[in-house]
C-alpha cells in the first residue's frame, strides 16, 4: 500500500497516540508514526506539540526516517527555537557520519533552519563540510553558505566562509564549482558593491572547463556568471564565445537562452569585419528557431526574447522569416508576438512574402488578431518604402471586403501612410469616403475626418462630409470633436467663401456649448487666430507636418541594452528592467552591454571585480538628451506618500553619501569636455542670507598682489531668472513641467510648476535623477499632496543634496530627470547653473589664494571675453557676490581694475578668478584657474549670465 493512507485518516485526538508511537522501541512503529506526523503537518494540522518526541527519533541510521525528521525540524524550528537547540548535537554528529548522503542531508537542513540562536553552533560543522572529501557534500555546503548569509551576513563574513566559497570555484568537481558560483552570485546580488565574484581570465577559464561537465542547472549558473564578465579585448571575447557556442545545442531551453545572453553580450566586443563574427551570427539562428517548436508557453518566452534580439541584431534572423508565420492552432498571445517579430524582420527582400501572409491573416476569425494584422500592413508600408504602393493596394482590397472592423483599421493606417508619403496616394480618398457611414469607432472616425480636412481642396463635397459629422457633435468622443474642429478650420482656410457658416457653427459648438476645457480652449485659439490674423492662422493650422517615424514601438536603446543582459529571465518576458517589478531590499544591478570593439566606447563592467588587472575605464556615457534617458528607465519610482511630515534631508535615493568628487574632478572626468554647451536652463537665485561684508583690512606685501585701495560693498540683489519649460505637455501626455534651480540659505532647490493639460486627474507623483557630474539627487520625495486636476497648476519645491551617484555628463551641468505619475513615467533633460553648487564659505584667505594660484599649473588656466557689459568693478563684484563668487582683493593698474575672486563647489573644488574691468571698455577679460579645468567653461557661462542680467 502507498503512503497516501497517511493523508486519509479523520481520527481526532490522535496526538496522544502519535506521542506513544514515537516513543516506541520498535523501529517500524517509529517510522510509521513520523510519517503520520509529516502527513498531518502537510495538510495543515498543528503537530508542534510533538517536537521533543520527533527530535528524539533523529538518533537513527535509517536514512528515510532521518529525512522525515529533518523535514519536520525545518518546519517547526522557527516556532520552537529553544527546542531546536536540542538537535544541534545530532547535526554535528551527522556531519561526521561515514555516509556522505547523511553528511549532506545534515548540512542542507542546517541551512534551512532560520533560527539565529543556533546558527553559530552550525559554523564548525559547515566549515568541515565545505572541505569534505566527497563532492556531493561540498556542493551542498556551498549552497548552505548562501542560506546562512541570508540569515546572518556578518557571521558568514567573520567566519571566513566567503573565502572558502571563492576557493571552491577552483574545485576539481564541476558541480561544486557551479554551486559555488550560484552561492556567490546570490550573495553578490544582495550586496551589489561587494567584490565577491573576482572574475579574471584564470577564474573564467576554470568556469568554462566546468561548464562542459556539470548538470544543466549548473551550466545556467555558470553562464549567468560569465555574462557578468567584461573581457579585456576582442581576442578574449572570441575565445569565450567559441567555448560557450556548444551550449546552443543543449536540450534545455534555459541553457540555450543563457548561452545566447553571453554571446549577445560578447559579440559587442567583436569587430564586425571579423570572419568569426559572421560565423557566430549564423550559429545563433538555429537554436532560436528550435525553441519555437516547443509548447506554446515556452514559445511565448522564446518569442519575447527573440523580439529583443531582433531589435538589437536583426541580421541574426533575417533569413528565418517563415518560422514566424502564424499557425492556425497557435494561441492568440503567440500569434500577436509572431506578428510583431515579422514586422521587425520585414525588408525589401521578403516584403512580398510578408504581405501575402498578412493579407491572409486579415481574413481570420479572431478580431484582435485581424486588427493587428491590418495595422501590420500599414507598418510595413511605413517601414519599407518600396512596398508602400503594394501595401496601399492590399489595404484597398481589404476595404472592399466591407467587414466593419477591417475597414476601420485600414482607414486608421492609411492616415499614417498619408503622413509618411504626402501627395502620393491621395487617389484612394474617394474609396475611403464611400465607407464613411460604416465608421463607428472614435479612432477610425477621427482618422477619416483628418483625411477629409487635410485634403479638403481635393474633395469636392468636403463641406458636406464634415457637416454630416457635425450633426451629432455632442455625442462624439473628445478625440473626434477635436479632429472635427481642426478639420473644419482647415477647410475654411482653403475654401473661405463656401464654408463661413460651417466654421462659425463648429466654433460656437466648441466654445459655448461644450464642457470640455481642451475643446473650448482650442476653439477660442482658432477663433482669435481667424479674427485677428488669418495669415498667421494659415501658417499655424496648415503648417507642413513632420513625417512620422518608421519604428514607433522600438524599445529605447539603453533599456534594450539592459534587457539583452537579462535574456532568459522575467525581465526579458516583461520587457521591463528588474527594478520595475522586483520588490524588497536587494539592490538590483543595472547591467550594460560592453562598448563596441574599436569604437572607443568605454566599457562598464557590472561586476567590480571583472576589471581586475585592467586599467579602470571611465563610466559608460549615458545617451544624449535626444534619446530617452539611460538609467532613468531602470529606476524604481515609487509614489510619494500623502500623509505624515516631510522626510529628512537625506534619502535612500542618494545611494550612499560618499564624497565622490572630493579629490577634485581630475580623477572623475576622463578626457576634455570640449565644445561650448548652451545653457538650457535659466540661472538660479542666490541664498536668502548673504555672508558678512567684504570690507577687509588691507595688508601689504605678497608680491604686491593685494596692494588694495578700499574694500568692496554689499551685494545689490540677486539674479532671479524666469522658469523654463523643461517638459512640454505634448511630450508627456498632458503634463507640463517648468522650473528653475535656486540656492537659498545654503540649500539647492528645484522650483517647479506642474500643469495638467490632459483631461484626467494626475496623482502619485515621484521624481528621480540619473547619475550626474556633481551627484545631485532629491533630498526627499516630491511633495505633491493633492491630486492635480485638469487645467490646474501646482507649485512644488524639491530640496536637492549633492551626495548622489556620480557620472560625467556632457555638458557637465546636464541633469537627466524622470518624473512618474499615475499615467506613465516621463523623461527630460535640463541644465542647472553651476552657481547652484557655489557654497557660502567660498571666500579664500588672501595668502592661501596667492599660494593656490601659483600652485595650479598654467596649463589649467582658461581665458574668456565677456562682451557688452556696462558695469563698473564694484557693481560687478556686488552682483557676483549674490552667486557666492567672493572678491578677495581689488587693485587698479593703469586705469584697469583687477578683481581677484574665489568660489568653492559643493564637492570641495576651488575655482580662482581674475576679472579685468577697464573703465569705458564694455568687454571684460576673465582668467579662471582650477585643478579641474573642465568646470571653467560652466563657470565662465555663469559669470556672463550674472553680469549681463
């Protein structure tokens, strides 16, 4: 009879009977009793009262009984910690048992008992098992270290288990190596900055040797570890790729995807003209194709990963279009994913094949799939210009089928084709107009109205068509109403005499009878434009439109790089970085692909140890402001809480308060900044309270430098710039952010006005910065405590700290920001005036000034001209003082005033200046000296802005 009998008993009051049986002298009876206890425990009964009796059964040679007792122990040790200590002696004894299975069982159970009281007793047995002669025991002990580290990290470090674990990477048994790598990776994940996995060429060689012989899950651990390594050069990269390639033919799809991840990463370092590069591309296709013959769930995971691979390297699968053709019995989620990949692979060479297939899909019964297929035809037209005519003809054929939802989708995509190829396919408009009556979906109606308005001069009865829509104006959706308003205004500008009545009717409906603020505002704007300046109205409304882009749904490049580094994980299925869906205290590392070979790009290894023996490369450069912003997509932007007092000025978002720039920018900024970056943001206001007066006594000597006459007066007022629009509403689904940086009483603040120009309420605001040159980071959450209603603005002041993570930006004062609300995450760039970073104690002693000026090499001196400035030297000095630029001394030589000034940045860098002001000459000369000459350009721009304001 099977063990299922233990789960079927319905007896009550059996605890007493079980207690008696557990204390029986007969081994068989004991075993039966323990089985009954485990069965009760499994179905949820509380059998913790039997703890001492079950623990007494541990003293046995029967492996089956021992396993059952250990199972019980793992379950109840947490609720009975004092009793669990009774088991310690048995663990110690079992760890020295001649049978390796019992030794391994003991060490495995030890790792699962999460009781602080007994962990220290288990250190000695674990140490012995880590050096056991049997590899089975060693591999089990390796995993136990990771479990113990999770319970008490300090204990593991103090006992030296991490060093022993590192030694196991050199073990002769491949399974021990794999488990050691898995354990170290697990520990490193919770301590991202620790240098645990010291990956160097020797270690990599050991891992690659073990890769061929360990089990499939061991191979996955090793491949994932290899993916964190950055090779020194293309030769090493090729060597690793050659040794990993055989894993592509493995039967386990997880091994295949892990191997693909390693190869995709290391290919970045291979020159494209290398023969091996082409060979590798050919080798990557077959395993990916094979994954598509698995069951649907696996196919879906494979397709989501292939979607990423095709965006990064479409050449891998460019000849494999047919495998992505949809089968009649594919589930809808597989069909839609295949369709997406087909469009990504579409090219001039295969477009005929693709279009024939898509036309077939458009006659399917699944409505969602048909809609997507029709849209796909439009996307092909936009992507492959040579195929546009054929696509339009296919869409017209589909319109002739008169299937309602097909016709509506076709009209929506034809509108996009008109945007891409203006004045090319307008001959089809007549056919579209025939189907006006069948349109009932807002998007299709809006698209048709846009077409009629845009090409009104070619449609004889355009006014009648638009008038037919106007009859039910108030019943239409907002999207249709807005489009109709614009289309009728376009029609009026093209045919003013015939449509005057129509335009007055629509403007009246939009402005007087509508409750929608967006529609009303647009109506008023058109009304005023038409009534005051019809020529301007024509220029605005009939302006030439930009062509639409061919790929609107590509993943942003920096996010794509990170997702490629996570192939084979949930991130690659969700198409989101791990930080977007992994909760908890573990630090999620943001991974990046290495720079291309020979391109001069910097290489950033995700593992600090991987660059051992190599000169440390500067941090990877974040994409330019035109792109969506690199790391910001990886940041976990949690909404601000709306209760309780504002948080203290330090925040977890600052990621450590190290003075990363304390030693000067010399160590941080690799290479010349170059260029003359324009200042995108306005300059901020000064502190509300100013330092003491500059009236200092005059002292002689010191090479006659400070032979001054008189002091310098108090400041005359600060620079109060207007707010600049940082995030336009059209780029952020209706959210507009304008702002300015100010420094008040020593605190840097980002003062913002958030305006809701959308139709829905906005809530749950949060903000995060990307790494930047001076470590600017929010000192607390964005405090917006009330919902932001449509057409409402709200002021917010965000205090900033300067102890965030650091990375050189271009230009130096560039700041990349992510703002999240209940609608989406939005990204923008702005530039802060460097005066925000000038601290209040930036006045240098005179003697120190002279010594420092001499000490800084002449090569670090930069000279600039400030033109058209009509202030005398005292007025200039007062103005500059408002930005924490302090005048140390002033002297006059041959009618020319020379001001010697100092300022100090938040990271401890001093900038020294000599400003020459000649009476009657509107051009000033300024010389700047600094140990980090990269900041000079920004400082000069600050001088210019302050003095010319």
